[in-house]
């Protein structure tokens, strides 16, 4: 499979070039190259738990965006990215320069709090418990097990998945709701599906293009080729 890697990256770059409505979907796998553990990857939290190994607490504070995050920000800056849906709470997409208006964080963001009353969102600050707008209670935006997902983020995710012509999954095993639902919606809308993930996903058979290689080996060169294609045109 590895010998046709260059060809598959070319194909991806070509599809990115032609796409009029690109949606990217990221899971924990994109942040493993920033030193954060994912869940079902080779050394993921659930994988370790199932092997009886320890599941160390994550230290998010020092994590920096990696070349995969930068490549997605590159897609945005080239005018290609319509919308980014992420399951990650690590803030690395915003840190890498993604426009908050183009981003849905389905599971919230560790660095943000929201007002329980008026839903105003702001950066978490030490000692700040009251909403500056209405005095309501500030609570974590992170969605724990059993909690409902943020409605606006969820609605936007469905809306853009329904409209896209290219849906690129990056570092998600697509097993939990609603992650498992977005590619289905995109496929129904006639979009092409690309999956970049080191483990299996339930959508592998339906993917138009599949990468099992590391994200850092795929996305940065694909975006570099896209940049060249765009230059040739102009
Ligand atoms: Zn408020």
C-alpha cells in the first residue's frame, strides 16, 4: 500500500483543488503528534485500558499544534476550508489559527467557559465565576459522558455535512455518535469521503480514498501540492 502513497496524496490534492465545499472532521488522532493520547489508536487510552495498561492523565497545558493542525489552517487560508468539525477539547485548532466561526467543537473546549444563563462563551480565567454580561454562572464547556452536545455546534455540523462535496476525516475512528453520523450525512448528499486514520473505521468500505499512514505524512504534503496547483492556475 505504501508504494502508491504519492499517488494517493496527489489524488487527495486534486480533490481538494476541485472541491467547492470542503468539510474536515477531526478526532483525537490528529493530536497524538502533539503528544496527546487518542482513544482507540495503537497507544490510545481505551486500547491501553483493554490491555490492562495504565491510562495516564492527559496534560493538555503544554500541547502545541502540529503539522496536521497547521495543514488544516493552511486549507482555511487558501480559501478551501468551508467548515471544520472537531471532537477534540484540546484547543489546538484555535491555537493554530482556525477562525472560530468555521469551527464546531462537538465536545467543547478545555480553555473555554460558558454562561449557564445567556450561553455567552469566554476564555477560562482563574477566579472568574460570574458571567460579565448577565451575572449568570460560568461553567465548563467540556461535554462529559451522558451530557448533551452543544446545540449550535451540532446543528452547524449537520448543516455543513449536508452541503459538502468533499468530507475529509482526520484521526477519528468514527464510532461514537455523532461522529458516526456526519460521514453518513455527507455520503447521502453525494460527497466524496476521504479517511485518514491509523485504525479501522466503520466507513472504510465507503471511503473513496483511505490513508492508514500518520497524518503528518499525508496532510502537509497534500496541502503543499494543492498550493502548487492553485499557483499554476493564477
Ligand atoms: Zn450570561
